[in-house]
């Protein structure tokens, strides 16, 4: 899946509530004044033709327009940063110990550290450079953690400048923690780093093991099943971190230490966009640092991997796959930096240079604020232009921002407009967690049926009482666009799930599933799908690209459909697990057979106490009679084969119209140990000497 990089250079938006004369007379005769205004903060770097910062400017020297409308500047402050390096003080010589008259008693804080916010109108950190070092401990093995710690300590000891203030944040897989608020005290920063890396040695997997119970994170994704095999959780944690930093008006940089960050086929691109947009609104630039440093990959793998097998080790395919995976893990880091005005440090063993890059990015600048004349909370992009009378001055600033969006309880017409507006927003809304799976099955020589299934954690939905019974109401809206940005299919549905007392208790532990389907031609498509909790107005967005291949052009291998992995078959009328009304007739949707629907796992997390179902179709184009096939399923743990089914011979069942041969397996998982596996499906045509392979990661839990 291609990473969507949106080269955004935006403005920071700080929403502020200000009383503005807008009288409303209540029934008791009390007049209320209420309105929304948006305080927009711009950080502007002004340099002369020689590249030197220009001082002494005032608000009168700048002209600001928003969408072509002139704005009134409310304040203009100059931040002068001292560029001299302050050497670290040598450690004092040891002195004879003396008993203090009044020994100090260290009292631990009763609350965790937080980023101290500024009071309205107060610039707390005047003439200081704000830099936050963020360590993704869930994505760094121990060797990378050691390199990251060494780089951070080196910068603090030898490269910090008098203007620098550092904060330390960490993500342990469960929550974002502010370990140290902004400070220039080197000893305090080093102590925090030593404690962080001493506590997280990588040997204790209780906190970050995927099979462990989720403890809940600060950013609201409370269902661990929805966080496996995706980077949404890491991106959501970054979004939480930048929101914390957004409480400060000054320009900020976040140095992100991680061992790569890869988007894969089930990742939600909406979360990536929401994270970058949140950073832009908070006036934060990402400076990712690849903690792996300069990597020299061995063609056969290093000592951390088992010996590879298969023809790929001789043809170079294994090496190419490793190289592509490594590059994809760096692509996301590069996109995070490019979309927020930062710069990524990749393939460099001196990781401290990543912090130095961030340090050099913030020079003396002006903080300019104005209250937007456009008070509409419509969520639309607004373009900003800043000019000066002296055209020789070089200005560097962010070119625009997404306005805030308010969703309240509306009338039926307003609610419908709300969903349509949210669908068209360039800034995705990620208040609800959505996991989605898109598959494809060939119907005829031209058309494909594309079933789409979405899962939402039931714990994120609100229950309401209607007619004496508990229920939850969910709205769905979505559209499919082709590569020319033309809408080729859409869906709009509303599902009222009535729950008894027993099923209402299960809602907090089980996901709600919605499924629908489209008939499409081969091609590249983008899917945008929204779900809204009608009770609270919270919205979740799923955004991703998918490809429907032209299987008619597959000549070297057996053409096969998507492979669906499932842990359950459900009656179509089961309202708790299948919220949606199936839009495809049972004769069209191959996942529906005899009134039973195969429920795709989506997150590919399976319980060992349940059987796993595997379903796919193979296609025998141009064959008048069916050619015998053999299929089997294999589980690999690393490079070791952990389990393999007996070969399944298939000699009948070909559909005369679509030439599809259904292949299905039911696997007992109780003999496998919990953990990560690679599931591979192999289909062999013994007469035509062709084969097809499909592989995907799965997780087994007790």
C-alpha cells in the first residue's frame, strides 16, 4: 500500500472561546451572549537578502489575508534565540561528606508529568526553543533503544544551547507519557533518560505483548484487537503527543525516535492524515530519527533470523522483499516529516544529528496572532498569505490550516448534512476506531464483487433507551472513487441495534460489524468510509486505497480471489455481531451460504478455543470441465513451519458462469501456541503445473 503523503504546510489553529455579542433570550428572560471565534497563531521567520534574521518589526509591518480576506493582527511578538552553544559544566570534584543541617526529603509527585499550558495571552517561553524528544518504546528493540539513548545524552551534554528547552515523552504501547516537562536542566533530563531506558529493557513483555489485556491508552483506542498488525496505535499516540504540545503558542519540534514505521494493507490512512493535521494545528514539526542507523543487510539475513528456504534465496526474491520492507518502514517516517515541515534522519549512525537538525530548524521568529474573520466551524481548509511592504524580505510560514468542526445534536436534516460534510472534509475525523477489510471475487470475465466489512469496538459506542429497551444507533456513509477521482459507488445506511440486557452487557467486549458490497471493474480505487454514533455524534473515518486485479491477465499462476480468514460463522440475523443489512444477494456474495455468513476477522486475531475458517476461490478460465486442484494451509513461526494441513483435493464445484472453484478449510487451532504466525495458503494445479500462494500475518490468543 502506498503511503499517502500530502505535502501540507499549514498554520497552527488554537480554538478559543470568546464572548461576542450574539444575544439570545431564554424562556426565563435571561439574555445569553455566546459565539465562537478562532485564534490563529502564525510563526513567521523573516530574513534579509543575506539570510540574517530581521529584528524590530511590528504588527504594522505585516499584512495577513485568509482566503483573500484581510485579517486584523491582534499581537506580534519577536522570539530571539541565542545560537551560542553552552558547554556542559564539568562534574565537581568529590568533597568530604557533611551532614546537612536540614536534610531534604524527596517527595514523589502524586500525578504524572504534563506539559504545562500557557495562560491566554501569555507567552510563557519567550526567546526559548522548544524541542520534545519522543521515544516510541513499542517500536524499538533493545539495540535501537541503546543507540537512541546515547544520541539523546550526547545532545544534552554537548550540543544544547542556552535557548534550548527540552521535554521528554515516551510511548510504551499503552499510553503516552510526559516524563519531563520543558526544562534546560541537563541533570534532570539525563536522569529521566536513564530511568526510562533502565526500566524498559525489552525483556518484560507484559506491557506491550499483543496477547496481553489492553490497559487503555491516553488517545482512546481501548480495544487491543484493533491495534494488532497496524500502525494506527502509534500514529494515534503521536496525535495525542502533539495535542499536548499544542497548548503552547511557540513553534515546536518533536524528535521522533523509532525503528521505522510501516503502513500496511489494513492500516487506516485517515489516522495518518489526522496525525499530520493535528501536528499542523499544534504548530509542531516532526523530525523522525530511524534508530536502526545505517543498516547493512545480509542477502541471507542476519543472526537474528533463521535460515531461509525456498527458491527465493537463490533468485534474489528474498533479498528484494527484505529491502522493500525496510524502505517502506522509512517511507512513513519521511512522509511524517515532509507533511509537517520537518526532516527525517535516515541511514545515519550519529542519531544525535537528528536532534541537531531539529535545533537548527528553529531560528529567531515572530509569533503573530489574529482572530479569524470567518467564524464558521466548517472544517474546511483556509489558505493564509503573509506579505510585507519590503519585497526583498524572505518569509517562511505555514500556508494554511483546517478550521475546527463542531458536531452537536442536530435535527434529522442537519444530521444528514453533518455526515455529508464529514465525508467531504480533507481533515479526517478519528473519534471512533474503525478497522476494515476489502476483498474481491470474480463474477464474470469483466466484473468483480467487492465485499467490504467494517468493525467498530462496542466499548466506544453509547447505549440509549428507546421504548424501554437499550439500543445503539449507527450511521454509515461511504464512497468508492476510481483513480481519476470519479465516484463509482457509494453507500448510505442507518442501523438501529436493539439489545437485550445480556447482549447489552456484551457490547463493551465485542465489536459491532457492518458489511456491504460493490460490483466493480478491475482497477485502482480509494475508499472513504464513515461511521457515526448517533447518540453522541462521534465519527470515525476509514480511508485507504485498494486494487481489484485483472485476473484474466494472470497466466503464469493460478488466478485466485482474496483469501478470507474468519473465526466465526453467524446467522445473518444476529444483530450484535452483524449490524449491517447485507446489500448483496446471497447468490452474489460468496461469503453467504445456506443462510450463514462467514465473518471476516479484519484484524486477523484468532482465539485458540475456536476453529479458523479459510475461504477463497480459484478460477479456471477457458476450461470446459474442471481441472483437479490441491490446496493446503501452512503456519510459519519465523522461518519454522509450525503446522500444515493435509492436502485438500478438489475435483468438483466449478461454477459454469464465473469458472470459480470454491476452496474452504476449517482448522482447529488448539494445538498451536499463542503468538504471531504467518498463514500461507497454497493452491496447486497438478495437471497444468501452476500454483498460487497467499500469505498474511495472524495472531493467536488463548
